[in-house]
C-alpha cells in the first residue's frame, strides 16, 4: 500500500467519524440550543475541511468550509438554529457521506450539486448578516461574518459607481507650499488610479494659485484607505469622500475638524478580537464531556480476524501438545504447557475484548432514521438510547444493524400513533421510543419499546387465520404470547396499507432469521394501548462458545450451553408416548423427547437427558454421557460440505478430534 | 537528534505530520498527543525539543496549551500548525502572542504539492538551531532613504528565518518583505516570529507607515503594499506604505511586483531587491523595474530554494545582478547597502 493509499484509508475512517458526530449533534440541536453540540459540530466540520484540503478533495472541503462558517455564526450567537437550517445541514451531511462513499471506492469525491449546496449554506450565512441579529445599524467590520476580510465596510457605502470616488482634499491654511503638496498628492493618487476630473485643474494646482481645496473624481481599484493615505501628504488637513463632502464642508466652515479618522487595519482586527463573542468563547471553552473523546487506534478488521484464527490454531495445538505430554508422561512439558495455556487464554480473552465494539457504533445512526421517518409519517417521537456503550463482537454487530433498523422503523411506523389519535386516548402527543442495551451475565440484551398502540391480538389472529396459518379454534386457545409469535412467521404483515417504510413485503420473520443467525433470540411483549416491547438476547461473541461435550452412540458432540436449560438422569419409566412422539414429563411440563439416531446412529446406552431451549420452545435429547463443559472455538463448515442440517459448525478440542456442534435452533424448529 | 512531540486531535493529521518528520534522520518523533491536556502531560514526561501544536482540539485547545506551558519547567519550542482560514489566521496570531515560536499552514493537496515535508523539517530544525535575539537595535526614527526588498512565497518562511537572523547589525535601510500568505493575520504572526530572530525590529505593514531605517516590514496579506514617495514636513525625502485593495496580481496579494515596482520608482538606485523560494512568476517584473531604475538585484540560488518559480521569472528577464547562496545573502545585502551613496 502506498503512502497516499494509507492516508486515504485513514482519511476515510476519520472523516466517517466526524460525519457521524455532525449528524448526531445536529439531531441534538433540533431539540434546542446546546453549546456542546454546536462546538462539536464546528470542530468536526473544521477537522473534515482541514483533512479534505490536505487530501485535495476540493468539493468536500468547500461543503465543510461552508458548514463551518455557518456554525461559526451559530457558535457566536448570531444565527439561531432553525428547523429549515437543520434540514439543510443534514442534507449537506448526506452529501458528505455520499462523497466519502465515492472516495472510498477510489472516486474523486465530487458532488454534482456542489455549487447549489454551498450557495444554500452561504445564503444562510449572508442572509443572517444583513438582517443583522446583534449589530444594530452601525457599520461594523465584516469580521462578524467569520470572514476576517480587512475591507472597510464604509467603502461599499461610499463607492458611488464601481471603483469611482469623489474626493475633497483640504490643505492646512498655513501651508506655505500649496503647489508642491498639491502636486505630490495628485502624483500619489496617480499611482492608484485615474483622476477623471480635478477642480481646480492640475495646472492651477501646480501653480499654487488655489485656495487649498482640491475636489476630484478618481477611478481606482485600490480601495478607500489607500486613496485616503495617498492623499494625506504633509500639510493636508482633511480628506473627505463621497456624500460626506457636503456635510463636512459645513462643519469645516464652523471650525470643527470633521476629519474621518483613518480606520487602520489593527483597529478593525482589534475590535474583532475584543467584541466578537465567538472568538473569546473559542479560547475559554473547556471540554468536560469525557465520553465524547475518542481514544483508539484503527486496525483493519480482516487483520483482527486473521489474528483470531491464529489464536484459535494456537488453542488447538496447545491441546494437542497437552495430550502428547500426558501420553508420554513428561512432567516438565506438562507444567510448561500449563503456563502456555494461561497465556493463550489471556491472549484469547484480550483478543475477544479487542474485537468488541460499543453498540453506539450502530445506534448512532438511528436517531436520524427515526427523525426522518417521524417527519414523513407526521408523528412526534421522542427517541432515547441507553447503554450505547455496551459492547458486542464486531461480527455480531454487522448482522445486527438491519434487524434493529427494522424493529425501530416498525416502532415508528406501526407502534406509535399520530398525535391526534394519541391525544384522544389520553396519551401525550409525542410518542416515546426507547432503545436500551444492557449486559445480562454472558448475554447482551437489547430492548426496543414504544408507548404506542401495542399489538392488536384480534387483528393478528384474524390475519393468521386468513393466511391459513392457524385455525379459528387454535386462535381462541392460544396464549397472547403465542399469538404475538405469529408475527414472526414468514410473510406476515399487519400493516393495513403498505407504507414504504416497514411493510415492504418483508416482515418480522426476516428479523427473526437474522437474529437466529447470530445465535440470539427475540421475544415480543405487548399490552394493547400501552405499547410493545421487543427483547433481543444475543451472545456477546460468536467465535468462542461455552459448550457441553456429550457422547451419543459413542460419538462426541458439542451443545452450546446457551441453549441448555437442564440436564437430568433418564429413567425409562418417565417416557410417555404421544402418538409416535416420545415425551417426558418434567415439573408438570411435557417436553418432547428426540433421539438423534439419524445423526449419530442408534444408541443403546442413553442415560442422560439434556433439555434444550430455543426461543420459547423446549425439546429434550437423550445422550449417553456428559464429558464436561468447555470453551471452544466454533469454526464454520467448509463451503465444500455446504449446509448440514442440525450442525452449526465444528470444533476441535485439545485431542484433535473433529467434533460437530449441535444446531439447537434447527433441532427445536424441525421437530 | 531533535526530539519532537506531535499534538493533534486528528489521527490523520498526526500520521501525516509524523511521517513527514520521520523522513529526516536528525528528527525523532518521540510521541503523539491527542489533545492539549495529553500534550502538556507528555511535554513533562518526554521533554521534547519541539512540539507541533494544533489549535482546535477537544478538552484543551492549542492556545490554552501555550498559556499553561509558559509556567512549566521544560520549555520546548512550539510550532503551530494552522488551518488555512481567516479564523485560523486569527488564532495563529493569538498563538504567536502567547509565545508560540513559529507556525506553518497545514498541508494542502498532499498528492500534488511537493516539498511540504521539507518545509516542515526545515522549520523544526530552525526552531532548534536559530538563536533568538535578546537585544534589539532600536528602531531608528530616521526616515529611510534606502530600501531592501525581499520577495518569497512557498518555502519562503524558513528562509526568512535564516536570512533575518544572519544580519549582525542594523541595516541603514528599510527592509520590506513580501511573503505570499492567505489574508487574515498570518503575516502578522510571521512578523512576530521574525521579530524574535532578527536583530532589527520587524512589524507588519500598516497603511500610512513611513518607512524608517533599520526597520523590517512584512507586507500585510490582503493588500498590495505600494511604496509611495513622500517628503516630510521638514523636507526629508522617503517612502510611505499605502495598502491597495487592487485585485490580486499573479493571483496573489500582496504581489512582489507591485511593491518592487513602486519602491523602485520611489527609491530609484537606492533599492536592493532579492527573491527567495516561491512558486509562480511574481517578482520578475518587479525585479526588472528595480534594475531599470538603477537598483541592485539579487536572487537566491536554486539549491537553497524549495521552489524556484519566482526567482526564475526574474532570471528569464535578464535583470538579475547576482545569484547567491542563502547563507551569504545577508552579508552581501549589507555590503551593497553600505556602498550606496545617498
């Protein structure tokens, strides 16, 4: 990878972070002014602009620069955050994302509607300037605009035509060489422009036969300050411009000096530094919010995956070595291997931790989604996120975004009602949607709850009957839980009209499948009129799983502990037969019993029952014996073998044997 | 070995700056810090010789770092890395006032701009190698009757460091520097920097300044500095600075051509012009004007310059009296100025 490529990758990673910060804080601003958010957007836009300039992405730089300018105004309190402005800024941040996408795929990072967007942003900046929030009439240096142009504002007022000035120059009464001074100042002025008209004429000035007052019209591009200085030679009493001339001529007559004090640049700059609140704030600002700080390095995820694989191999080989040591009874080797074992498992834990990323990584995008959706659906939604710092393995995170997004959309689309409907049922017009993540022992629990209408049991049942999923009789007998569970069946959608939001022909079944793939579970609760609650339980990591090693028909097999509810002795007498199905009675609960004969061959020595659970369903399987519990690395089946029903992968414990891992989800579902 | 600490909140910037510095075997990047607080801690801990400092940072910005650093035991030299905006300029000016030793604009369009790392390296080395002048010659109130013009652009600032610090005494002439920079305050910051190195006082030009002998001026960016001849009330002839807002020339403002040409007509043969590193073709016409008015013209030799566009534009017009190594320019300017009549 060349240096530039490396910089580009770095640029993209950091820019994405900045982009996210901008979006996140814009949404904060929508709820009212927030200084920290403003400061953070300003800094992010500033960084983005700087990096883009360094990389030479000009379009990006310009959009970010315009955003920075707007925020400079907001920061100094001269521009109020307005809904339209937030919309525009969000649109601009979408542009930023588009450009970043383009840059990431090696494009030039250009934007088709660049000019339009930049102009729109600048219009806000300019519009606010002229209507002037704080500066009350008196001309102030332009630095208010954040653009510290040194141009004197007065210049614009006095310029009668473009670059044409009327001047009146008065020499001191006691000046003894009017001709010399007059000549010199005219010569000086010649340096800066063309004198179109001069009263008295030059020849008369050069002869010194005039009253010490020169009126002239000059065309010049040098600016009023230059002309004033050029004309202010020794013995000049005053230099006046444009429409001030008449006024001051009278003043002069009454003896008052009426000189416009030259406004020098340091005056202007000094004024800016003292009075502009934006600037003093910039220095004083102390950052307190520590959670906003980013302290990390970026490593390409594929490298972490490679490392993980190597560690897994190390684990396997250490197991092998341990067996060799045992076989040949080499005590020293055994001891050393114990030490190695500890290091390896530390390394493994560390690696797991490194792969963990906070859920905020995907959560951060949701507020925007909720906002846009709520706008579109004309609903009011207060969206809160909790537990964004809960960590999950990156591989799980990848698969989680879409199902979560779907559930959140569902919440806004189907859950929360329109304000008027909510008011009628005595609820506040603004609905609540909460996304809460937490750690529960080894699992990560994510809850999405709303205070909307809840799930209508009758509607669901009716639809299920229509679809032939259940009979009417079943519908009456089913528990609420079972009815809600129907929502997860393929092709089920209760939305009366198909919106372009969540009812896109895909239903919650897709969500369930996705969660299944992550070895997680999903559960729904609802109370009519009060809202619904979806609960996702996920393993924090997929790569390393705690399993129970069992033998069936003498063959080894691993069962994830997550799915094991209970282990019990099997006494033949307790087996009941319900049709062709065997079942056992356990604490007043009838649990179907499966013998995995088709997978492992018929076993005569089954003595132990392992009760499995997936979602709300339980099954039990009969095994010969339990060898123990251990943490293993589950490797997917090679693509050559393809999918294998009932087996989710293989693992290689210390002795090097290849052991299948039971896919409990499939077994529970199948039977 | 020069030990450098890089302080910047952006990983991207830290990486680029670190990579640039590592290109020089005499520089060692001993650490990086991600914000001001971290920076101060690492200054204490690592005791670097030079700190490159970003301005906008979370937790504690660069200005605050400068303020706090002032009371610390270990005092590394500081190089501010400024963003190329008016706001950045203002902050840079402020930073120089709070004791920053030098500043540099953050690199722009890395892929197409060569020599940025060389400039950064030279700046870092200059910080350590060039001694600060504690005693200054008094600015003489005397109206200058001779003028030395210096024109430079990209790669110029570190050369100005060397040139101005190698004058041993006050020069009986006004020195006018035209350094291309974005407007807003960068030239004021540059003047503040040079003022610490040069035995002669250095200031940014102000509209209406009467040029005095032994004073160095840095043309304020955003204006063309036009030198206009003047006669004092007591009859002494000299020159005055007039800031013109005329459109940029060669897309720069200040343009050396404007200053050189106007100075040449005001000071005639008592003018010396020099061109250092710089991109573009500004300075050529001005040098020609100096030559035509009987002044002395010099340019720096190519091997000392990062970019040779400006000097080459003068050389092409066949109006250059001598091409000199940077190290001997101060001596030669002094010799020529002293040999002039007037």
